[in-house]
């Protein structure tokens, strides 16, 4: 058997690790920010019908441009958007890849404000893009003046903003997005994977008049559709035209398109779980603070908490009690997803024992 060292791997990929959270079979899994509530039965019934219907034509290629799906996503987002302003792919990670392939790559740079979603950097490096880390304040906040100053200093070709941010859960003041758009010489991508859980206004309202602004979303979180792998973005139609230059032919299967359309038809019913998730999130925040832990205010479906002398030891102690949370590699901190009430109870009970 040979190893990576025996293959002509790109030099810039040597020594790197693939992205991934531990997949451990334990009673309580609160480490991947999924919606803990299964899709509603009516959606499952319609999804079955839609997939069976699509299956009768699997000998044919799917709609290459996913026209019907993009129109439905635009209707869901509102803000006067049309299907021409929306692009969809296999999860928001493929959306990020398309953006980096089209607007970054060799000889170009991308900037993010860390700590943030590590996949931005991972895909940037995979596409040969030079990565630049700018830094948040000690409390993980990001102010408009500091963000604009970083852009002015580094002049990146593409900027990533997360609102709410992962792993901190903090949402951005719209003034920060506006300041970055004003300062940036290239594209600005606002990753809103957790937008449905946030009280802050979406950056979607900034799209008119800003052709280099992109807002990305996913159906993995609030829609309880992580297994279907559907991400999307809203932007100027010219951005969508650019992404079609780099996407693979027929990148969205007919089954994926059918499933996503069925889910969007049940959006109101599915999104009703968001309020329940937020209630458990806020319950966790209060309980963690009662334990004299430091907790970052969250606008997402998860909570960052600490500060531990050794977060790896706490993580393992929780796992030993059947509760899996996420060590995001931030010294002193752990992240926990808001689960159903019994999962939150189990997490808090285990944590009290550990402490």
C-alpha cells in the first residue's frame, strides 16, 4: 500500500487535513448544527411522490440550469428577487467553491475574519487562492471601521463575511456589510447559513446597486434538509452567469431538484421548528451562564461556551457520558448545537457532572 507521500500531490496540499466533524454513534449528537427536528410527515409524503416521479426519467439528464428550483428559491427569499439572480448547488460548500473558482484562484486572494467557518479557507486553498486571515475583537465582534481597514490594507479579490458567524454565533450589524462592500475592490460574500435563526436583517436588502455582493444560504439548517445537500445564493444576474462558466455540467441531480422543490413547498411548516430551536438555544445560554461559564450571545442554532483550561479534556468527558459536542480548535472553547429538549437536558446534566 502506498501513502500520500508516494503520489504527485500538489505541494500546497501536503500536510493538510480534510474538513470533517467526528462521527461518533452516541445517544446525544450536538456537534454539527443540524436541525434536530425531522422533516414533517406531509413533506416526507410529498418528497416520496416527487422522487418517484423524477425517477421515471432518470435515463435523461436533469435540467442543467435548475430553472424551476431557482425560481422557487427566489420566491422564498423575497426582496423582489428573480430566478436569474439565484444559483443553486450541492450544499453551500459547492456554492463557495464556484465563487472561488470564478473570482479567485491562482494569483488572487481571499480574506476572512477569523475565527470563522473554516471551510472558506479550506476551499480557498484547494482552488489555489492565497488566504488572508483578518481578526475579530476579543469578544468575537467585528466593527465596520476595523473590517474596512483590513480590506483597505490587504485589497483581497474576495471577502467572506459570516452572519451569523460560525463558530461564535454572532450576527453582523448591516453597517459592517455596507462598509466592507464600500471598501472591497472585488467580490463580497455574506454567508447566511443560519439567517433564519437571527433577528438581524439579512444582507439581501443591500443587493440592489451592488453587483459585487453575494448572499449565500443553505437548506441544511433551518429547513432540516442537511442530508439533501442543497445550497444557494442570491446576487446580480451577471454573477450567476459567471458561475455557470465553472460549474460542472448537470451538477444538480434531478432527485436533488425534486427534493428541494418539495421542501420549499412545505417551508412554512418546516420553519415552524426554528422558534423551538431558538428557545432551546436560549435555555442553554441561561443554564451555561448559571454554571459560571462564559457564553457568546448567539443568533444561530448553536452556542459557543468556555473558557476552559483544557477544552479537549471537557470534550472527552462529555463524550464519555454519551454527549458529543464540537471542539472547533479554538483554545478554551467548545460549541454545542441546540437539540430537542431531552438532548439539551442530557447535555446540561453531563456538563454539570463534568464541572
